[in-house]
C-alpha cells in the first residue's frame, strides 16, 4: 500500500497544500474529523482581549498595548498587538470573529472618535473600522455599551465633544462590515454620560448610562430594531464606573 504524506504536497506556487473538490473517500483504521466553516472562527474562540489603559506607575502613560488570554485556562496574558493610538476609557465589544474598540481619552486630541477593529483569531495591530457619530466625538469619557448581538453592536452615550457635557445619543455598528456608526435613537435619560455600563443577550441590551450621580435606573433597547431606549428597572444599589457581564439568560452589574 502506498503512503501519502499530505504535508509534503504543495501547490505549484508552493504557498499552500492541495485543494480537493468533489467527493473524497478514505478507508482508515483510525478516525479523522475535518474542520468546517470559515477559518476566522478557528483558534480565536475562548479568547479574551484587553486594550489600552493607563500605565501601572507614574506618570501613568496612556497605553496602546493589546493583550489576550485564553479564558478556558488560567495563566498570564500574551501580546496581541497595538492600538493605532494610545488611550484610556475606550468602549469595546465583539462578535465571534471580530473585536471593536472605539473613542476614549487621549491627551492632545480634543475629539477622538475613531473605531478600530481586530480579528480575534489572529494576533496583530488594530485597523481602522470607521468613526462614531460626530456629535459623539467624546473627550475624557468613560463608556458603557448596551451590548451586541452576533450582527450589531450598540454604543451608549458619554461625554459630548470637548467635554462640555453629557450626551444621550445611541448609535449602532454592523460588526461584519466596516463603516461609520449610525444613529440608533436616544437614551430616555437626558443627563446620560460617563461611568455607565451595559450587557446584553442576542436580542436585548440593558444598560445604565450613568451621569455624575450614582443613579440606579436601568434602560433597555431591542438590538435588531432602531428606536429610543425604554425603562427596564433599577439596580439594588446606585453606582457608576462599574463593569457588567451576561450569559444568554441574564446579566450582572
């Protein structure tokens, strides 16, 4: 019987292995499972990514570093790449294949409204995705986001351009296609601003667009349909500048 070593078979250009079309049959005493689907889904699932922030010691510089961890295993973080601009207080979200980070606080830039993206399965620097709405070109702001489905991400309000006040606009991004954020609607809280947080399942985002107070009121949006937020309920304790998380059934704040 002949032995075929697949790793020694290359295309004419020598850049990749064989491309097989049609039905392929194989007799074997062992078992083999061939991968299916888009290669962007392989190798990146189960990975958590952190971007930007302040340095750990004085003078606490703004960082551009991106790190990643494998969520299923404890251990240290690894270098992923860099953001295009060092910053703090960015917003972020992700689908199964693509991660997005937007805006934030950056010294010397009055209104930093850039959205950047990374491909989660492959390490590397972030790339330009688009911009958030001009009126949402916040400076010196902290972001909450109302979460995302597998196709759309929602950006909550923050400090308005120039740090002159708080903004109550909501925007959305289509995760699979690069481009600027589009108008989604408005928060019912006209004082919405810094220090909020949000979470979601595939259909609904729930968030608190906190202002200078520690208000406990929560708002909600339906991610697939445009429109203003509506009242959801209250946290047990009012707070600001906090984190939140969820599974498919419920969230924690």
